[in-house]
């Protein structure tokens, strides 16, 4: 499963692409191979962004919420956080976590 790519991640990727473009410009290499390489990297990033899952593991959910895994388990023990457990592993649905965050803004 993949974690959600945040707006901050996209911004960092854009900055890296800009730096890469500047490096290519400074070297003066504008050949097709370098351009294809940059475009290929951008395409892979876009594919990864499209493939983000709506179901997350505990570790992914904690990272998504910006809390520690220990805090995540504390919220679960107190029945404060929505999750499901089809087998022995807990999973979290992105839209339910988003709803939980919206309802718990202080």
C-alpha cells in the first residue's frame, strides 16, 4: 500500500524538477535523451500519485494523520478512531480518517 502524496510532497517534487531542469540548462545539454529522461521521471511520479490507495495500514494512517503509531493505537483503544480489522491486521479508510479529522478540529 502507498501513502497519500501530500501537497507538500508535490511541491518538493516540483522543486526537484526545477533544479534538475536548471542543471540541464547550465550544462547546455538540451538533447532528446535528457529531455526524455526528465519526462520519464515526471510520468513515473504522476503514475505513483494516481496509484495511491484509499486503504492504509496503521503505520501509513499514523503518517497520514501526522501522529505517532503509539498515539494512533491510543485513539483506537479509546474508540476514537474508525478502523476495520478483516483478519488480524487493522486497516483505515482514507475518507473515514478525513471525516474524523474534520469532526475533531479544535
